[in-house]
């Protein structure tokens, strides 16, 4: 988070909000690299929860 202290998803919408969570862009369960900088991003809690819920729904549909 030192490299990017603000939520990248909020910034896309023109909102400046401090990030709280270092998120895996591609989840580890989906084959994402655990510690690769290219697979990490800073998100606020709201954006992280939204992204995680969406990814879980997609995974459930693909496995169901």
C-alpha cells in the first residue's frame, strides 16, 4: 500500500479514498500469483468486498 495508498477502483471513478486492503487482482484460487506485484492492488473495504462477492458468484456459476 506504500506504492499506491489509494483505492484503485475509487480512483477510476474520480474518487480519492484511502485504500485499506492489498487485494489479489486475480485470486489465488483462480491461479493468481500470491506475491507478484503485478497481481496486487490497493482497494478500500467496500470495493474489496464487492469484488470478492462478484468473483465468488462467478466461480460458483462456473463450477455449478
